[in-house]
């Protein structure tokens, strides 16, 4: 099959298209013919080697973290899926490889595709929808009436998180550029801070939850808008000891991650709030919980551009250079 491989960590020069063997299908695996795959900043970070200290992939590696497609074969222990099913998934972090014609996915990571979505739209959702769910439902248990700030509300993660927070009954604020204010209002944002002309930390106060996808100074400022007892969750900020424990990291790596987040955690403690790092996990069960919200129109995909599969490297460059105006970039097989 054809696939896009990372041969060495670094920039785009370390990637190429290649013919690779078809995946092996284990007892709990589902062989999926991929129709479309989402492109994520995570793909760039894996390609660049940002996670090699604690996620030591063996190179060469087929890249890609989102898929929608059709079941071609099921393993002997698979009970939830049958040949011909239309499915979508974010494969487990140790089993990525959606920039390919085929992939074997563990049945626990897979869900039936929302009936209302095309393959292209469905492929844009798993990673960002699961991230939003794990931040707002699993970690912070957002309740009706709570105040939630979602940064970069027009982005791939932000556009879904705004809609999910609204579906949970929250009062939702977001940051966006002037050109995207109307879009994020359509997605459900109650308050929009134009980051080009306003400082969100001076305009917002008393929030229960902040979901940060930018890190750095943006995360530091986010701690100031939380009320006492509030929580800042970042997918871009420094990893913490809890994440190291989830990975099963050795004591030295745990100490290193704890040190990386020490400044942020200390600042959070001074503000009477909590900081948490999130690296999302694959979950077919959570996708199944999200699907009714999608089919009911409470969460809709936001797709910026679709590239042909043969142009996967150009799609990654498009994302890397920040050309996407809103939502996700997808590569489609047909």
C-alpha cells in the first residue's frame, strides 16, 4: 500500500511517500480502508521529534492521527464491527499511521461514523473531538452555567470545544481574530475577545475552566482569569508528573516533566487554581458518546481545505505555515 513515512526526525525533508506492506490484523484489530485523514499539529510535532524523549517511535514511521473509512476485515475477537461498516477513529498513540491506504485499528479505538457526515468531515473530528471531550467532560466535568474559556475558537480544537462546551450548557468565551468573530459566534460563543485588539486577561474574569492550545505566555495569562478553584488545561503547555505517570515513565523522566511544569504549577497555586496537561487518549467509547451530538447538529465539523492523498506533504506544509483560516485540514483518497 502507499503511505507517507517519517524516515528521520526533523523538517519536511525527512518525509516521503513509499510503498509499504499491508498491515497485519490481530485478533482485536479492524482493517480499515482509509477514505480520508485529518492533518493535525500533532503530526508536525511527531515528525519534528518533539516527543521522542517519552514516545520513542521506531523509524521509519507512517504518520497520521485521524481517519474515516470502511471496514475491510475484522479479527477473530472483534464483536462490534463488520465488513462494510463506515467508521472513524483516532488510533492509539502507539498505533498511528492514517496517512496510508490501509490501517489496522484496535476495536476499542474505533466507532461507527456519524450517519450525517461525509468521510471527509468525519475524518476531521476524532482527535480534536476526543481532546475536547477529555478536557471538558472527563477532566473538568463542566456543568450547566459554568464559565469556560476556549482559546483559538476558530482553530481545529477550538471550533469543536466551543460547540461541546455550549452543548454542556456552559457560558462560553473564546479568543479569535477579527475575521473569525462571526464564525465563533455561529459556533456558540457567548463572548468573543478579538486578540488583535483586546487582552483577554483584562476583559475576562471568574472562569471555571480554561482550555489552552497555545501554551507559553498565553497559558500564564489564562491562570489570571480563573476563579479560585478553577482549572487550566493545556494541550500545548509543559507536561506534568501526572502525564508522566500515565505514560508509565521512569522516575527520572517523571522528575524532568515535573520540573518543566514547576513554574506553571507554582503560579497556579498562587492564584488558587489548578494546572493540568492533557495528551489525549484514543477512545471508541467516547467517540460513541460524541456521535449523537454530531448527528443532532450540536457539533459540526469545520473543515478549512481538503487535499488529495497524493498531496499529503503539501497539506502538512499548509498547516505548518498557518495558512488554514478555520478548522481542520483533511486529505482524501478520492
